[in-house]
């Protein structure tokens, strides 16, 4: 009795595996437009101000150390209390707008 039940089940499992493998074997590379991706490449190229700057080995002029340190301290402090004010509490009003 057990063999009569397992034989069709094994055949069904084998058929399922074969069908799944056949479905995976038919995948092919899609035929894309030859201009596919040109807009992205153009947009990225337009965002580079000086393309040849990667070969420039001179350091960029900027702030001296103490000035840059003071700027960063002010920047970090701005997140603690923006504009020196405590944050306003959030108030939700449920119901009508007439206060009743």
C-alpha cells in the first residue's frame, strides 16, 4: 500500500523539478534600445564640474585649522538647540474647530 501512494507522489515531484528547471533554462538577455542609459550617463557627466581634476595633486585652498574647528562647533551646536529656542510642543486638536 505505501508504494502505491509514493510512486505517483515521486513522479509528481520529479515533474515539478523538471518544469522548474525548464522555466529557468529559457531565460535570455533582453534586447534593449542601443541608447539605453544615455540619459543617466549624460546626467552624471554634467554633475562633474572639472573632469580632469582627478589628476590635480595640489591641495585645495580652504579654512585654516582654528577657523574650521570653530565652524564645526557652531554647526554641531545648532542641532542641540536650533536658534537658541526650546522646541515647541506638538498639539493635536481632535473634533471640531470651535473649541466645544
